[in-house]
């Protein structure tokens, strides 16, 4: 028994007609939210109706699912619910888990229940005890148990009673062919793919030097959802066995974007992301970078080079810190910096194609922009040298690399804000290099490239 099933049993014992439906629906709603916090759960206002569901679950990227609460499995079979909704993906949850009923005019045994859903490929029959079992599972050993929980509401099918739930969760701690076959039987195809991908990642993480099997090669493709990342990534990042396998981190990083990584920043707060980020500097993209001083309470305390701190990804470089983001909401300008002299900036931008410069002198200000020329480095120097004034640089626009290595896009550098901003996403490593080389101090760091990424 669990708190959920105890509360349901109490509601049935203390049956008060005007309160029973409200108590049961409130308890079920709370449990559904534990199962699937990312889903929007709508209470339809009906209870135990023959055709109208009690709840409707919807997701941004998955079909909706109608949820019917029934008193027992016998009610589901006696009402012929499954046959009436053969083509639906409805979920029927029995409060009472009993599967054997022998009464005058009606008999039901476990085999009858299984037969009732055999021809309904998308309907899920379950009960409160199975739901409670799955909802309370943890990922202390590996994330496969959480994968069952994350996919149960949107992707379960057939009969998942408490014994089946036990088999699924027990197999998740020691995955093998038996549990893989069970997953294929009781989950829809897209859920099976997500769960097999999680299993493949866990298997590879635990045996990082093993060869990728044909199955793993097939499932370690495509795009991982934010839910998948939230489920598996924190566990993977804590596995020391994979810290030095760049092939693993490259393959993993290729299945999601930096923007998706930011969506799970809360779950990754403070975790060392160095191996993952270093392996994907040229495959992820970002739009904003900020350069500041690395101020720590204990400079001798070891810190990861790359980590989410305060929800923003940051990179340590000796006494400097670079914060990067895809979203402008996560990383905002911090005015108050000092504009450098043009003679200093000139050295920093010489390896970039310069498109515009804003100069401020003692007597005049100049805005120099490229029209037909691809690079105005020499033009700016000629103008600055022709006028007797001491020019400071407010901002520059330069060209750097997008995810397509042979394609360039503009990045605006505002020195007083210590910020580099691109309207169109650029390579993460290239943006970090702009922050360190152009905004930064005299120490220069080369832009990362495919053969080796000096920006670590």
C-alpha cells in the first residue's frame, strides 16, 4: 500500500456520495501530476461517465490522452469499454486492482482481462497500485526506472498492472533482453524508441570502451526531447567512467542543441559539464556571451571549467569567466565597463572581418561602416591615423562562424557592456573566442576548430 492507494481506500470506506467523486478525482489528479509533471492535466468535471473522460492529458509534442477512472477492472470489462474505443489511445485506471470476479451472471479472470486489450493496440489498462508503484520509482541506480515513469502516461499500452510494473522497474536496474521485450509489448513505438535510447546510453556509460552494437547505433540518433535530457543527462554527467571518452560526449551532444541544454539548467546546476561542452564547441550554437572577472570565495577550491551557475553556462579561464546563452532572457547586459582604445582593439580584431566600428574621441565621434567592402580593418586604421585624436571604441561588428563552418554571420561587440551578441546563432566555441579575444584582455585564445579546441 502507498499513500495514494491508502487514501483511495479510505475514500471508498468513508463513502459520502457528495464528496466521494471530488476526493477520488483530487487524489488521482495529484498522482497524475507526479507521473507526468510536463503534461497539462484537465479535469473535465465528469466522473465515471460512460463516454466522457475524467481527465485529459496533453503535451506540446505528443497526442492527447483521455483518462477514465473506474471502480474496478470488472467495471471496465462489464461496460465493454475497450471494445467501444478500439481505435483510441484511452487510459482506463481501476481503483481496485482485483482481477478475479465470480458472480451470478458475470465472471472475470486475469486471462479475460488480458484478452480484452489484445486487439486494442493503443489502449492502456492499469490500476491505482501500478500507478503508485511507477510514480514513486527513483533513479538512484540509473535513469531507466525514471524512463518508465516518464513514458507511462503518454506511451503505455495493453495491461500494466502491479506485477507488470514490478517487472518493468526491476528489469530497469538490470536491463536485459527480457525487459526489452516487455517494453516493446507495453509501450507505444515512440516511447519504446526513447526508452531504448536511454538504455543504450546507460549501457554505453557503464561500459564506455565497448563497441556500439547495431541496436545502439540505430537508437543513438535523432533528437532527444527536453524530458529525455532531464531524465538521463544528470546521471550520465555524474558517471566518472565516461569523463574521458570524447566519442561518447560527441555522440550524445549531437542528439540535442545548446538551447535544449539550457532548458534543463536547473537540474544540471553545478555539475561538471567540461567533457560534454568541450566535445561540442563546434556543433552547438549560441547568441550571447559575456566576459567578466572570476570572483570566488576560495580560489584554491577546484571548480569545473564548464558548468551551469545560476542557470547560465559559464567557462572559467584563469581570472576571467565567460557566460554564454542562446536566450537573451538568461544573459543580459551589465553596463559600466570601460571602452578600450582603438590601438588595443585593432590588434584584437585583426583576424576577423570587420564590418563596422563606433569610435569616440576627445573632439569628435566616428561611425565607420562597410558598404561594398567585406573588411574595413585597414579603412578604420587609416581614418583614425589621419586625425589627431585619442579614439576609444564603443562597439564593433565583426564576422564569425555559424554552424556551417564556411558561412559567416555578424556579431556585435559592446565593450562597455562586455557583451557579444549575434542575431543569428553562431558556433558556441566561436562566440567564446570573441568574448576572450575581442572583449578580453591582452591574452588571446585561438578560435576552436574541428581538429582541436583550445577554448576549454
